[in-house]
């Protein structure tokens, strides 16, 4: 019986992520969204990642609970221990994928286990950028991390910002594949009702997300409006204590409510100050058909090109942010123009298109004559068989 060429047959793809799928986050959303889109294209996909509790949906193998670790001005829910590594390798052994796709491949945990414990074709996607422009972690551990990077068959980054540190530290070229958005989830969501214009913010309440700046801008807005603030974080108590009128503190919201709030909002506002490699939340707001106001960061400009698909303002400038919010609240025509341009941009960056792009990358990795260099290790997984 003639084997079906790899260029034609459905693939078995393992998506490995370092962050808990029980916690909302941009990388987690990309992993799950890409899994859905790849399955829609007919591929057999298994997600391998930590979870704090039962997996949130079918098709996930959990490698255990996480702990919170400070990183890049935020908190990452990761796991890094012998048990998580063993579970990762066992999940790969039993699934026997054609290709392994590692998200944030240099983050401790399951991605490390896959890097040093397998000889399967490996695609690595780097999501984060570092606001200092210099990753001390890469510099301090450059030699062992270099060996891990050299194991990757294909290196990908979600933006030029995300690729910068990797290319500078390890001398590898990353191809750029922007993050994707599930258009149907946001376009079909039932708008959340509001008796007056609503501005929606979702993001961890920490300094780099700029919520304090947004509160300053909103306090002097002098317009009939309310501010919906979703999620939580280390600044929540201090910021709520300011008692800014017209603010609704929603706490953590599920994905369904987030989509409904984005659809129902007049403006989606993301005033981050630093450390953003790609604006997934901007893309979600655009997919919902909502006008977006955000900070003028390099990572956000990867989404809102030249500011046409969003109003971009200097980061940390409450006065400029207030002017942009007022202008769109006062001008429905301008608001509609921004929203329409954003929707067109979201269509160009749909998760379905991203899955098509990654399928080509996977087939390239599987068919590549280049195989990652060997790494000394006590146990290797080679196409589903254990070797010592």
C-alpha cells in the first residue's frame, strides 16, 4: 500500500504551552484557538499544557498545576518539575505526533521537556517581547538556551518585537507569523447592553497595562459614559480605592462575557505602557466591530498599522488618551470609520488564515532534511519509542 505523501495527508500536531490553560492569557488563547482552527482543517491536534483543575475543553492533556512566577512585569502561571516533564514526554509518546509546536519554547516547563527529551520535528513560536529591549534571562543562560534554540527545526515570532531578543541573543532568524483571532466568536457575540456609551478595558491590573492612566483620563472625560474594567491584579485594591465615578469593576470575566462586552462597548481601550509584543486584545476588539483606542507601542502598531485601524496615543499620557476618547465618543462617523478599518484588519489576521500558514510550516518541518542537533539526556523519545 502506497503511503500518502506528507504534503497531502492530515497531520498529527502536538501544541505544547508553558502557561496554565485555567488562567486567561494571550498565549493560552492563541494555543486553544489554533487547535480549533487546525482541527477544522482536518488535522489531529493534541494540546499539552499545565492546568489548575480539569482541562477547560476536550483535546487537552494536562501536565499538572502551576505556581505564579514574576516575569517581564507580569505574573506567569507555569510549572517546572520532574513530574510535569515526565507527563509531557508520556503525552508525546502516546500521541506520537508528526510535529511538535512549542509556544514560548524557552519558558520553563513542558516546552523545555519537549526540547531536550524528543527528537521530533519542532516548531517554536516566540510571543513575548521585553520592554527593556534586553532579556537578562537569555544573557545569563545563553549557552544552555542556545542548545535548545538549535533544536528547533523552524523558529517563528509573532511580531518583529518578539523576534528581536531571540535573533540578537542566539543568532537565529525568526519568520514572522502574526497572532490570529476567531472572527466568529466576536462578530456573532450578543452585545452587552449599556444605557450610555461604554469604554471597555480588559487586562491584568498591573503597571505595564496602563489602567491607572486610563482612570486618570476617564476621571476628566466630562462626557456621559461608563468605564467597564475587567480582570484583576496587584493594583486592583489601590485603583478601586480611588473611587473614580462611572467605573464598573467587573472582576475576572469568561471568554463569552468578554466577547459580549467588546461587542457592546462604544470604545475598546488598551493603554499599555510597555512590554507588548503583539496586540491580541486590539485584534479582538476589531473583530467585534468596536473602535479601538490604544497606546502607540511598536507591538500594537503590528496590529493597527499606521494607526488607521485604531487611534494610537503616546503611552502613559492621560491627557492625550482623554482627547482620543472624547473625539470618538463625540463623532459617530469617525468611530464607524475606525471600527470598519479594524474589522477589515481582523479578517486579514483571522485564526483560520493563521492555521493555514502554520500547516505549511509544519509540513516544511516534517519534510525537512535538517534535524535538530542531539542533546545529551538520560531519556529520549524518538517517534513514540523510549530510548536510553
